[in-house]
């Protein structure tokens, strides 16, 4: 009887000590990594160790999960991307994303192209394209997790330093926020925050066909074939959905809010997605 084929080796990148407002990153990664270990030989590492360990070639894939905002370790993250590309590492999510993985410029571009996105500008001369409201939101292009976000009265917009990489959006009044979760291009589940003041008090949400078409459009626009993505949107008083962000790097998944059957189904999808990545040509050979 031939020996069993060796199991794929996966490096799972997470910061178990990161404290996120309203979320327990460590619990989610302890759960998800334990489930992936059922099918893969798996080792956990901190984001600051990811580049060196990836370059050893000891792992068949690198899974980036709840690693915290990249701006806290930007140089190390840039080094990881460079080394992963150089050695042809299979990274999950794939490093081809055009959304949050590459900063917030996509919000400007999608807004200018007429997509259903909160109107966004990054130049003083484009502020006239934004709706006239009493207050605006200013945030860094490289921001995450609301870091650097501030509210700016309309009369103070002229004082913003756009050379520093700032985005401006009208402060939208909305009924609720809703998030759609995908593995590869397949919808998995949706959660929403009924109270706009309590972003992470989430409940299950049953999307309509129109809701799913909205979210799917952004997933199809992005360039990630293997990975987990979260489409965050807000529902305006007029009933329209507007994109808030497309998280394609390390989206928090709120798995603790799902029933057991839904969690199991999600894990199965992630395992199949990882196998698909492992079967694909390495990044440097495509």
C-alpha cells in the first residue's frame, strides 16, 4: 500500500494580541485555524515574522487572517509582499486585490466612474463633486479600522492637506450598515448592524436578489480569485445601498454570530478555496 500523500503545509498569519474595538480577533483565529488544521499541517505566526518564514519555502501556502491594520507595520508588510512575489509564494488572500489591500484609492476611482459608492474625493478641486452637507468625513487613504478618521465641517474643508493622502466623503445618514461575506466569488452569508451607532452589534441578514447583485458586482470587479472578502455597505434613507469599503486583505468575519451549520459551511468553502489555490500555478509561474 503506497504511503499517504503529505498534507499541505500552511502558514497562518495572525496577531492574537491585537485588540479591536467590539471584536475578539484572537477567538476567531483560534477557531478557524483549529478547523483548517483538520485538513492541513498548520503553523501560526505574527505578521512581523511572515516575510522571513514565507521565504524559507517550508510552506505550501500563506493564509493572512486577523493580522490587524497594516499601517501599524507597513514596512514589514511591504517586505512580505515583495518576498512573496519574489519566491512565488501562494498567498491567501491573493495579493492581486484592487480594494483595501491597495489602500482607499479605489473608492475615489469607483465614485468617479459612477458606481454605487459613497461619493469620494481626494483633491481640493474635486470637492465640488460631493453633495453639499453640513459635515464631512476625512480619513487617510492608508487608513483602516477607523484610524485617523475625523469629522470636518463644510467650512473647514479648505484646510485639509490633500498632499498627505486624504479622502473626503459626505457624512451619510443611513438606516443601517450591512456586510456581505464571500469566499472566492461565492456568497456565504450577510450580517447587519440595525443601530448605526453600534457598528459591531451584528445580526443575521437575509439579502434580497438586488442586495446580492450589488455586492456581487464589487466582488466580480476585484481581482481576487482565491480568498475571503467582505463587502460593507450602508442603506440610505431612500433605500439605496452604497459601498462603504471592500475588505480584501484580512476581513474580520464575525463567525461567532453564525449558527453551527453556517460556520461549518463557511469552513468547508474556505478549505475548498485553499485547495484551489494550492492547485493553481504559483504566482511567479502564471
